[in-house]
């Protein structure tokens, strides 16, 4: 047991190990990391979705490597994206513990843009939600950074902005770009004709959930409408990514650019009583897509071993031959570590923690089994699901001693980087948080 625990949650005393400026970055590949907010894996055709809605991403996956089972580290944007940025699990980086207080990224934790910048890359970050803005610590390390706090900037605008930045550089350094798209997120409002692509009845008024005394509810009769507009948003983003990929080929970047695509979390559509995300740790929310394509990446490979969002950073720096002098919870997915069974943890931290009176405290996927611990009226309950036979988590099993110990071990994980508060959030950020329903 101890060996397993030390293997899966190794967080011995950590020191910040700075990465010196690389002597040369010439010859290293460019990297584009694409994060599609709220995109659940099972709504992509390459993950078996019945609708053919994502030809560009399906094609990218076919030419590269796709992970069948990637787990997000949290069911909402801030802590999950922080895990992508830091290579740490949500308890270790601590970002997102409280929406009204301590939750921004620590100002010294090594993150993707600082690591690549120190290695000689020029860096570009384009984001589209307030939780990933400069006040939350996500601009550090980017030479060029922009964020639309309200998520209103369409994918086409973000792609154009990136292409303009791409042509603005005059040196020979490789680039890192992190592109975050918000178009799939509620209110499921893709531009025409994508809004009616899969549900042409335009006489039906969209009826979103409403808040009542008993909590948030949705209207089941409108589920098909929700799903059609959600899927339309996926096709809209996929179309823009297809345009981006074509432009990269046309401009000669195809042979020296790594493209990785993932999502920060998924979305529920009444599987557990409501529509949205943040309130649970079920697979609808934490099973996310992960694919990578580019020079040296195995083509057409599908990997079934469980991967995690915190594996993205160690995998990318390995691909780019950047020396790994950092502490990561994640591993290089192309190394033997990425093929060995590991416990992959997720937690909700703070957001909507009291949904339906039950708080999901932590989840751990280990092989085909998934453990879950929840708290209701002060009592913790441990469950276990066999994801192979019960992928929709309908038949909870009694947690065995190994899973219980893994869950407790994760819950006891100390924070490595104490996130500073955000009490100095400017008024526009606070308004954006309110408009998006976060506070
Ligand atoms: Zn999100």
C-alpha cells in the first residue's frame, strides 16, 4: 500500500527549482495548447458520440494520439485549469478554494508559460473567462496575453487574434500558445446557423434552469434543445479549429508544431438532476478529451490507461526536450510512468459545494475503479464504481480498503502553494463573476 500511495501521490518536500534560460531553443517544436471550456469527451465523434459533430478534432485525433480516459482535476474552470497550468492536483495548488477569497494562482508556482518562456519560447495566451484573467494569476509568463472576462468573444475572433500574433514575431524562437475557447459553455448560444444545426425548430423558446428554494432545477422537456445547442457550439468551435489548422498548414507550421486539445471539465444534462457543472464529480463532469498531434507523435494511437489534466505540462515539456527540474504530480504520458496504473484524483474544492445538500469531497480513479466520498449532514460516505461495467455510475459499490485509503490520502494532501487572496479584484472582474453566476 505504501508503495502505491507514494507512487500515486508523491509530494515530498518541494523546493522551487528554477529553470535556467535554455542555451538554445532553436529546433524545438512550437506548441499550441487548446482548452475548450465545458467540452465533455463523450460529445466528440472520436469518443463515440452518435452525432458527427467534430470533424476537425476527429481528424486531429486520427493523425495523432488520443487518450480514451482523461480525468479533469475539478468540475469547474479555475482549479481544473490551474492543474493544467501547474501539473499539480487541485489540493496541491489550492487555487479555487474559495470564490470570495483565496483562490488565485500563487505568484511563484511554475506554470506552462513561465516554464516555456524560460526555455526560450515566445508565448501567447488568449482566454475567454474572468476566472482565467490576470487577476487570477493566469497572465504570468505570457509575452502576449488577452482575456475577455465575460466569455463573449467568439472562437473566430480568438483564432484571428492568434494568427495576427503569430505573424507579428520576427525572431526564430519557437512559440507556445494557449488558446481557451468559451463558446461551448452555457448559455449554449453559438452563432447562426450553428444554433439550429441540430434542432431546426426555431419556434421553441430556450428555457434554461431556474433557481428555486429547493435549488437549481431544469426543464426536462427542453433537454433535446439544450443538447442541440451545446452540440452546435461544439461544431462551431470545431469549424474554427479546422480553419486554424488549415492556416497553420498554409503558413508552413505543420511540420514543426505540436497541437494538443483538451477541456477543463464537462457538463451535466440532467443525469444528476440539473444542467451545468461544478456540483458533482461524476464522469459527465470529469471525463474530458485529450489528444495531441504533431512531429514525433504516434499517429492513430488510442491509449486507454487513465490520464489526467495534470499530465499535460510534464508531457509537453518532455516533447519539447525542456529539462524537468520541477515537481509535478503528473507524469509524461509517453513515458512508462504514463502507462502504469496510477490513482488520479479530482475534487470540487469550493464551487457550489452544497448542491442538493450533499458535498462531493473527492474522487479517485484507479484502473477501472472510481472511488467517491461525499458528505451529507456531517457524515462522510465512501462509494466505489466499476467504470468498465457501470460507466454511468448507477450502481455504487461498497468502497474497499484500498480505495478508501486512496481517497483519504488525497484528502490529506497538503497544499504546496498557498494561493493569495483576490480581495483586490477590480470591479469589472467582480461584475463579470456575478454575470456568469459564479458569485
Ligand atoms: Zn470551465
